[in-house]
């Protein structure tokens, strides 16, 4: 049986030497961008929460005097 | 840990262990180990699909970057190699489709009848002369070309093709059958004297 022609035309070219440098450079740039975004988002959310004041009542809030039961 | 020790330790890890480490903490050098393992495969796959060395280089760059950005989405249900192969296949195909701007026929995904599984075109396709096969592949739709390369050049099993293409068994077999049919049709168009 003859050889599979797909195997004959299979590319055997080596990966260009400078490609790894390009890929790693881009990866490092993306990492930098992600870090920057994370930093910005952390500050952004912190600044948003800084301007939020809780107005709901909690158990620790001082209670106003109970007007209905003030008779001895 | 000294950098050299870390590099040696990373090289001893499996693909999936490396990815798990990268998912915990991004590290360009650690990703470089994955690049070293798969760059030749990805580049040759791109070259097989595009037949253009410069374009294959650009696509390989983009595919590794895409893989890095999407590492968090890798769910460890398949092998890392299969996942990367899927990105490669989809990325090359998208690029070729955009470049060619040609209409792709809708592929019918009806279940394959039992008799069709024994593909009668396979022997004919594998009997083509190599230089003519190259011309046939060049003239084919990128999706058909990619399928034929997957099956006959890279020897992927139907199961592996199902994982890469995210399709069921019958859909994969039907697409393969159609790809072989169209390849032989192109061959007859290009070399009518031999038909």
C-alpha cells in the first residue's frame, strides 16, 4: 500500500526562533494590563464604598425612649 | 526558591499541574514551559491550515496569547493539549473564513447511517499523489481542510475530534464524510483527465 499522502505533505518547519520572545513579551504585557485593571478596580470599589454610609438601624443604635410605657 | 530550581521544578510538572499553578498565580516563565511543549505542534497546525509561514507565525502568537488570557476558563475536564488544539482549530478557521469571505454551506447534522461509517471515499483520497493532494487541500473550504488534516495528518481519533470540535460522534462522522466527498469533487475538477 502506498504511503499516506497527508504524511508526505505534513509541514516539518521549525518554529521561528524569535516567536517565543514575541509571545512572552505579549504575555508579560497582558499580565501588566490585568494587574493595572485589578488595581484600578480595587481602588474604584474602595472609593465607591467610602462614599456609602449605612443608614439602616442596627441593634447597637441608641433607641429613642419608648413613649408608650413611661408610666410608673 | 532560586529561579533555576523553579524552572527545573516546572519542567517536571504535567501540563494540567502547570495550568493549575498558573490558575493560582500568573507567571510568564511558567507559561513559557507550556509554550516550549506545544509551540511546534501549534505552529505546524497553523502552517498546515494556512500554507503561509508568516501567517502561521502570527496565528501561533495570537493563539498562545488567547490561551494565556483564557487559562482561567480551563476546567480540567479535557487534556490541556486538546483544549489548546481546540483554540488553534477555531482561531485558524475563523481567520481563514474572514480572509476568504466565502459562504460556507450549512452542514446537516442528521445521524449517520450505519452503512456510511465505512467511508467509501477514504481509499480513493489516500491514493492521491501528494502534490495533487496539496492543490486539492488548497482549493477546499478551510473547515473541510482542517477536518481532513486532523484525521489523516495528525491521526486524531473520532473521540479526540469530538472533543476538539465539541460535536457528537455522528456529526463528526458526517462532517468527515462530506469533507472527503468535497475533496474528491475538487480533485475531479482540478484533474479531470484522471477522473
